[in-house]
C-alpha cells in the first residue's frame, strides 16, 4: 500500500482536535484527518466548539467538514476557512441521523436531488479561487440503484475527491457495506473508500480488489485499533505502553477541558466502547467504567485493565459497532 492515501474518518464527538493531536503524537499514520462536521448557519458565525476544531491544527493535515443544505452558508464557511489558511473543505452527504436528515442535510440531501444540484452549481460557481471541495457520500437513500444517477451528478463538478461509504441511508451502519458497488463506479474524480475496514488485511484487500481507488478512510476500526493506519504502512501494532500513553494523554486533555470528573469520564466511556476491542475479556472492565463516578474509580478500573488483560492480536470493534 505504498501509494495509497490513508485517512482518519470524522466521528462526531470523538475525533475532536484533542483526539487528533494525541493520536498523531502517539501513533501517526494518517495522511489526513477530517473534523467532525461544522454546521454553518444564517448567523454567519462558528460555535466555540467549531472554532476549536479549526484553530488547533498546526503541523497537521486537517480538512474541515461542512454539513449544510444552503449554498449561502456553505460559501460563507468556505471563505472563512480559506482566510484561516484552509485550501479544502469536505461536504458531508453521508450523515444518516434522523435529526440531520429531517432538516434535509447530510444523507437527507440525497433525497432532494434538484436541491443538491442547485447547491453544487452555486457553490462551484462562487468558491474562493483555488479552494477545493471533496464530498463524503452514501450511495443513495433507499437502494443502491440510486448510485449511477448520483454519480452522474457528481461527475458534473470539479470535486477534488469522492469519499464513498457504500451504504444507503436506511442502512445506517447495519449490515455489510456494499463494497461491490465500486465495480460500476466510473469517474475521473479520485475515489476514497470508507466502510467496514477494521484490519490491515481488509484495507490491503480492498485496495487490491479495486485498483481504481486512490485510498481509504477508516473510522470505527481506528477507534478500536489506533495503530491501524501505521500498520497499513508496514509499521508495528500498538504496544501496551503506547496504548497507555494514548489513554493517559487523552484522559488528561479531557480533564483539562471538562468541568468535574464525570464529563471527562463520559468522554472516555465513549472511547472505550471501541478501544476495549484492543484487549481481551473486557466485559467486566466496561461495567466498572460505566459505574465510575469519580477519577479514582475510573483510574482504578484502567489500572486493572492494563495490568491484568492481554492484548488482542487483532483488535475489532465490539459487536453492534
């Protein structure tokens, strides 16, 4: 996989700027990180949380992701980000959340093809000169029969990259990703594949089976195995010491940013839903983490995990993730 691009997917609430900095420092491996989506609106201002996402990316390759159904809001955000030094933004057309889709955003725009076309027309007509737009998309709303027409629409525009998650909206993240859809994906746009890549072997197999791909984007697999992208480049698996350094740096970063013990513990619970896949027999540990109400209880459970549990040779996300 020497020439393939390896991207870290955005996961809402998890792959924040704090996580990105810790992950790069401990494991590296990502050619690009993508922010959780920013939601530009009629106020023409970013929320404090969103500003944090775009102001703390020095010495990192980070692409801001935008979630909107308005070309006006998209263009305002693109210009602001251009002025901050960003040369590319990513357009989210894949989020399956009911709240998001109900507002005609994310995957909800795939149902509104005329509105999507008008938005893309207006965006590409008025972008800052030199700014690139990539698109992260699902292959349809109801069935994968929608993909050929959707791809035809994308082919009309100078999209810099097309990041394809081969599920339709109604799938959410259930079932197998419809990887075979790539067989009929003919486009001059660079294609990045995203979906159900949990091991270096699955990444290698995907790139071998679909040589037209420019690279892959991994999300849940990287949360379970933070060394995954490094392994894809021939590097070693995560050691116990690295996982401990990764955990400690991230937990302390959350403690500094959160008010009180519980908010930081809640953030770590979300991470452990995935990272526990790096260890064996973690049901009891996860129960203790869910019950922890203060720093002492939480760190006691973590100390026991690192002292007593073996690493999994092949980390995988828990069932249902």
